[in-house]
DNA sequence: AGCATAAGCGGACTTTACCCCGCTTTATAT
DNA sequence: ATATAAAGCGGGGTAAAGTCCGCTTATGCT
């Protein structure tokens, strides 16, 4: 038997986990995020409160799990879908496409994404902060192709990630913060993101 | 008697407010932010819990008030101090100086700044989001001087503010997230901020 | 000074996240 | 099949945020 692996999830545990997520979605759909309480969730799922906490650790953990579920499809598109979001386009185009897609995703899910925030912990939205890692990777590629000559790409990646996700997580009101018309092409934040990226990469030598 | 003014704060109320802030600072100094509870604060200040909530509305409100107190000096320097932080320098220099100063301020106060976050409300750190307004103003000036040709400065201001404050508010761990040596000149985030601003303003025509 | 009124005050009460720990169930090894 | 240990489960218990409302006190007017 292999050594370090901490033994697979028990089948009853897995069943309960899926059940809880399912019920949580129902409760959110019916009464909104605010009304999802740990007691209520446990009772409606026919389980004990202790079970809920064992599975998700904290209230925010439930919403994190929900976001992660929805994030999976998004990640697929980023990692293996068609360009420019997926691999194949040049890094600058991919950064722009990623930003637009991520903003749309966050707007779509802003209720649960914000509920997933935990005051006592750094942001863990998406599995291990996909955004920061992906942005960092694309910046690295851009540097390889000599599209960019900046030394500290780690800090830059953190700041660009904040520019991307921060507005939705922090700075905008929660109720209808955006034009009622969600035409993807007309989201101001997305246009602004594109501007920042384009200017960041416009080098004096090959301008344009 | 003038009309709309809602009558000045009563002297006992003001006394209690100051008293509570003072006691809160003591408790933070002794046991850290986490240990400041509303009951504890009220008891130690010799007041009722209801009073604490009436004054500050919410737990986060206390820390908001503390940050605002400290913010006042910072604001003075921005509004009326010597350039480049204060008025007098060109907008680009002021943006860079503002970012560096703000990052230093947030690092200095990161414990209470983070405690001032409220999951149910957009970020209100600083009085009415000084950062966003100030950045917006400097962007506007830059456009007047034709240093910048971007249409939607509002969105840009939001995103730059997020790039500035987001990392400290959201993305970095809370315990010693930074080099122990706090030399202002060596803060990676500040350097990275400067890079973003410089590139944002570097126009193809007058590059350099 | 006396009065009317709005503001402030206190602390019991409610709600909810989160902890704890004895019991039950599952997975594995023999 | 049985034993054993690890993981899961339940629900009562605790602590802390936030609400309510009857009582008290400051304030401004006359």
C-alpha cells in the first residue's frame, strides 16, 4: 500500500458532501446567500450540524466549494480550450482574453464569490488562486518572447490579479453594481483591463 | 437656527466615543485585533454593549474609526503636504508617490485595516475611499495635460485602486507577509506599482 | 430655571458560527 | 467472517455579533 496518501474519501462522506452542496444551491436559489445558515443547511439535508462543519470547515468554505465546482469548467477552457483563452495565442492576447473571461465569471457568480470571502484568511477563490498563477505564467512567457522587460513578475502578477478581481470582491456594491445589460463586450472593467495590459506591453522599440 | 444640520454630537457621546477608541487601541496592543470583542470592549470601558453598537454600528466599524483616525495625517500630507505626494508635482509623479505612500501606510496598519473589512459591504477604508477619488483626480489631470488618452477613467481608477490596495487587503497572508526589513525603498509592491504607472503613461509618441 | 424632546444608554435577548466528544460506520488486514 | 482502527456523524454547548426597548440625560427654547 502506498505510503503518504491520506486514504480516499469514504463513500458516505462523499455522498453527504454532494448532498450538502446540492441543498445549499437550492437554498441560495430560493432565499439568497444570506439565508443559508449552517443549522438550516444541516437540517434540510437531514444531517447533523457537526457534519457540515467537518466537511467544509467554515461557512465560507461551503461557498468556496460551490465556486470551485463552477470554476472547473472555466479552468478547462483556460487550460485546454480554444485560443485566445486557451493555449495557442500569444501571451498578451491570452492575458486580455483571460481577464475578460474572469471578470464575466466573477460577475456571474458574484453572490457566492463574495460569500466565499473569509475575513481571517487570504483570498482562496478558485483552486489555489488560479488567477494569480495563470497571470504569472503568461507574464513569464511574455518575457521569454521579449515582449516585456520587467524584473519582478511575481509582484506584478499579484497586482494585476488584484486589479482583475479586486473591484468585484471589494470595491463595488453588492446589489446590481453593473449595467443591467450583461453584454460581454460592453463591460467597462473588461475594457479597462485590456487597456492596462496593452499599455503594459507596449514597448518603446516596437510600439503599436 | 440653520435647517438641515442634525444637531451636534452630545458631549457625553463624544467622550464615550473617544474612550472606546482609546480602550480599543489598548486591547489591540495587548492581545491583538482578534481578541477585541464588543462585550469585552464595553465592559473594559465601563459602558453598555448597546452603546458600543450605537457608536460604531458593527465590529468592523470600530476598526474603521481607528483607521480613519490614523488616516487623517496621511490625508493632510496628500492634500497639502510637499510634492510629489502633495500638490505641485506633475500627476504621474504624484500617482507614483501616492502609491508608495499608501502601500507603506497599509503595511503599517495592516492588522486594523484588515479587521475593518466587512463582508457585507464594499470597502470603506479611509474616509469614503480616498484612494479611488485621489487616483481618479490625478488621472483626470493627466488627461488634461495630454499625458494620457484613455476614455473611461472611472473604471481605470477602480482597477488601479484595487491593484494598490487589493494585495494587502486580500491576497497576502496576514502574518508577516513582507520582508522583515521595512525599508520603504525596498517594498516590491511599491516598485511594481511604479512600473505599472510608468508604462500606463508612456505614450508611443513621446516615449521615455 | 423649567420644560419638552431628541439623543444616548444599558443590558437582557436572539441568532448564528463554530467546538467538542462519545457513538457509529466504513475500510482494510488477517 | 471478524477484528481493528480510522474516519465520519450528531447534536448539545459556547461565545460573540447584533437587536430591542424602556429608562436616563443632555440640549435648546422660553
